[in-house]
C-alpha cells in the first residue's frame, strides 16, 4: 500500500511530540488536554510534588512497587530514551531502573530533581534529534506512551495512599 506523503512540516511534528511529552510530565498548560487533566497537577512532576518520602516508599498491590520506584524508573527511562533518540543504541540494564524502592526525604528530593533534569534533557533530544531516523522517531513516540503509562500508575498509587 502506498502511503501518502505527509504535508506536515517537520517542525510541527516535533512540536506535537514535545507538547504531548510536556503534558505527561508537566500537565497541560491549556484548558484542554490530549490525555490527562489540565494544569500542573495532571503531569508526573506535579503529581509527585506533594508526596512525602514515606508515601513514596510505600509498597502497593501484589507487585509491591512504590511511587519512588516508578519515579526512579521514569528517570532511568528518560535518560535511556534521550540516548536512543540521539542515536546511542547501547544496551541498558533495565533491572537497574527498578533498583530504588524506598527513599529518605533527601533521597526523594534528589530523585524528583533527577527526574526533572532527565525530562529536560529528553525534551532537548526530541527537539534536536527526533526526526533524525525512524528509530529516533519511534523512540520519541514510545517515550510519550511509556510516560503516560507510568503517570497512570503513579496517580493510582497517590489516590490509594490518600484513601
């Protein structure tokens, strides 16, 4: 099947990728959204901002995962995705991404800062290299879906902790 050529300029594609990635991490700055609640609390960073270390370290469900574990995994994933989008196809130890389960107050603050830093690097990689190859574009699309998945898990655990 012949696919029609896109009429969207590359800059528009990159901007859309950045917008949905921003929504996953920062929430939507608009009254409308692509997939989550509007405002900063709708994104990962806003969701975890008011969580203390004890809540972040509390195991949930049969898997026993924690909010801290998901946040560490997201920071690891953002770094791996940044590398992938920029062309680094080195293997990663994804078991390492789940190494953190419990955190002290200082570790929790550092982990949130790390996630924020990795997110900003990821945004820059999407801007600079998402259209460099099909694999880079796939990595950029995939990291949006991955972030949305973990946002849902984190928000579910936050709601369970409040109950």
